[in-house]
C-alpha cells in the first residue's frame, strides 16, 4: 500500500489550505509548485508543510526557504 501525505499551505494573507491524501509523486510535484512556482515567486505562499499519516513532518518551507530537512 502506498503511503499518503497531506500538504498544508499557508498563504501570505493568512488563509490556509490542505491538499489531502497525496502520493509521493504528487507531493514532489506540489513542493516544486509551492516553493518555486509563480505563486511562490510572487510572495503569495508563506509556508508549506508536508506531514505523513502519523502527523510527522517530512518537509517544511517558509518564505521559499527549506527549513526541514536541512541540506
């Protein structure tokens, strides 16, 4: 069974959204879009967090800077 993830997005105006039950491939695409896409480069995305089904954070970026995992 494929592991699923939730992508938590906070916009610069404070609104929040969750993209639920994403596969690993979908998460990779979402992270690219939300950290390097037009909305991110335009300053519309404040924070992106990816959590697994156990609520463990597996990715965290704030203001287009990756905080976790550290490179």
